[in-house]
C-alpha cells in the first residue's frame, strides 16, 4: 500500500504568509523512493529561497520561503505567497 503526503493550509495571512507547510517527509513517494529529510542541506536554497509552483523553474515564482527547517523526519517551511501582483 502506498501512502502519500498531503498538505494542509489552515490559514493565509493578508501578506500571503502561511504559518507552516510540510515540504517533505521520510515516507515513500509516488515513485517508490524515500527522501531522508535529515540528509537535506539547505545552504544553497536559502541564498535564493524562491517558491515555485510544481517545481516548474521555467515559470515565475509564486512566492518565497521565509524559513525552512528539519523537524524529525519532516522538512517544514514558512512560505509567503506572492499576492496582489
């Protein structure tokens, strides 16, 4: 049986900030792979923390990541959506 990570957004602030989102966890993904969250290094990402829709780097960003961090077997982040553009 496959299990997929589902996101949940409880609220979006007026400035487009979402309190927390899960980027990944250590569950099996749809390709049968596991991303070990603890092994991810955010050094390069935080230099330009753009938030892309569906990992499409050919399109414009939909926002930015204000904070990204490890939390056990998950990676949590605080996104700010680009609104009123």
